[in-house]
């Protein structure tokens, strides 16, 4: 880092809110740049105390079991993403005239003269997959890159490693965007918008507005979803650099300044000469894993950002071929008795579950968990024709049962009350009983997992274990695809 950044932070009294990964990263970085840093956190567990001790050894004091009191003399508050805007600490900061920003904002301000451009991605669903796809494409083009932000290495750590990267693939949550007022990406994409985290943002309008911040100041391309007009509206409302273009992606045939699909081929009519008449082949649907419609959309968004950065078509194809999604994202577990079992435990909201269900013809759906205030009527209404049967688990399963009764009364439903460790095996066995040859048994809960499991990963693992036990009983092959 150059002297400009050291001078600007030296001697500032900074309070870091949150003792998680991003908070620790911010605290260490800012202290290293000469700031006087104090970390506050409402927790006081053994883990909290261990992390606090590590920071204390580095000369950074930590206040545990106190998330409300603003340390005296604070010049700036740096918050971890999950802290709500109405937190008492931030109310105290507002009264004191102290600005609150997030770790992404600090990372942006810490960028030096050789900083790598940011290709930024947000959306209700698909952010992580699309960001990882983009990083794979950029690597296939021979560029030094990393997938950062809401995933992977803390973004502050990455920007401090100045000169190590040519370009960054940056996943940004609505929380992070809320606290990053000066962020200006090279190009950015909003994949989709659906109600989520409304308890944090307060309204759908506020949630959308925070998502839309990702387009502010873009220099080359604002990528939007043609099938989701709300994303295009965010582009229209954004204040961008002169010459920045709106680039759409669609699962249909693309118009000019769009990427889309023609006869199973992903094509570009945005970054080509004479886009009114010409199209460039980028890849095929078979190059995308899995080739589910929502994942093809992810691939098109990633390709659009890569092409905005000047990546050649061959690298788009090679990057998509090389990419494999993380676990619990439309992951094939096994085929048992001519029935396919698929784990999409990551589908923790209705929008994600709808996309997952749309990828299969006939489905026995395993759903339920913590609804987080969601309603299920639209999801059930759109998916009813695909449902062979439904097995419901979790605390808020009655909400889904009521929607099924209204919009799919003919679909058989099994309501499992149990929440013990054998509940998932029972759910899988009930699903197997309902399934017919050619069906897919799909875990796409449309709910959070914490009522029964530590996280969605544990829920997906329980599903896969149950499927393998079922397969072992029938003598089926459980090799993963």
C-alpha cells in the first residue's frame, strides 16, 4: 500500500462492530494502517473470548457482551454485514454524528493505484454460483483473479495484496451494499429480485434499492435479467459513467445488447461488431453444470460480465466447462429404483425453490423449515403441475401445507411432525413411496434450516445420507454425478 492510505487512517478512532471473519479482517487491517481500533460484539461465548484474546494480543481491545454502547471518541463505525441498520450502536453513532460503513466500503477505500477492477454480482439467488463461474471464466482467460466479497477470503485482505490480481469477481449481499456508499464497479449484475431479508431492510423497496446500489458509477456494463423487469428498472435508475451500457441476459433468443440461448447455444449479441445482425457463439448448454434453466441464466450473467471485461469467447466456454458448483446446489445424489434424488438444500427461500422445481418434469418435493416470514402461494401455484407428491418437514411446514391445499389440493402430502435425527430418513422414505419411475425426489426446502439443522449444509448432508441408506437397502448404485 502507498502512503496515501496510511496517512488517511493514522490516528483515527474506529469501532468495528462484530467479531466474525469480516470484522476481524477489518480490525487487523485498520490497526495495521495506524488506526486506533476497538471491536464490540454482543456475544460472550468461548469462541468469542478466544477470538478476542487473539486480537488483544495484537493490541486491539475487544468489548464482549456489549453491542449497544458506542466507545467514547469514535470517529467511524465499521460494521459486519449482518448488523441491522436500527441496531442501538448505530442509533448512538447517528446521535453522535459518526458515520457507519461496512467492510466492503473500507476495502474500496483501501484500494491503491494498482487496484484490480471489480466485476460485481448481487441478486436474491445465484450470487455465489455466478461469482464462481465468473472467476472460472476469468482464470480460463489467463487472468489473475479471485472470487471474493460475500464468499471466500475477506475482501479487505484481498485489496491489501495490491498488484496480485488483474480483476476481482465480487459477490455482494444487500447488507454489504447498504453499507458501501462509494463503491463503483467496472461492471455489475443484478441476477434477480424476490422478497428476502425484509426483516432487515424493512420493505421490498428498500431491499431493491440496496441491491441497485451495485450499478452506481459502473463504467462499462450494467447487466440485468430480461425475465425480471425489476432488475432493468434498477439499471434505468442508476447514475453510471458516460458510455456505460445496459446488457440483458435471457433464456430465449437475445436481441441486440443481450446474451441468450439459441438452439442450445449460449450466444452474445452485446459485445460483437454490428450487434444488430451478428451473434457470437460462446458455449453450449451442455457446457454448464448443472444445465438447469436458472443455472444457464447464471452462466449468461457471468459470461456478460466477462465479455464486458474483454474476455474472448473461448475462455467463456472453457471456464464454464471447468466450473463445478458447491455442494447442496441442485446436486445429484443417486438414482434408486428409476427415481433420481437431488439435493438443493441451498434453496432456502421461495424464489430459489421455484427455480429448482422448474428444472424437473415431475417431482416429489421435500420442503419446510423456518419460513422467515415468507408466503408460499405463488410458489405452489407456479409449481403445482410438476408435483407428484410433497413431504413436509420443519417448524413452518403448516404454511406450505395451507398453500398446497389452496393451489394443489389433488397432490398427496405427507406431514412429518418429527424433528429428531431420523426425521430426514423418514422424509426420504416417504418420498420414495410417493415417487414413480422417472420422477425426481427433490430437497428444495424454500425455508431456512436452523429449526432442525445447524445450517443448510448439514440438512443437505442428512438428505444425502438418507438417500444412500435407501439405496443400500435396495442395492442401488449411489455414485454421485
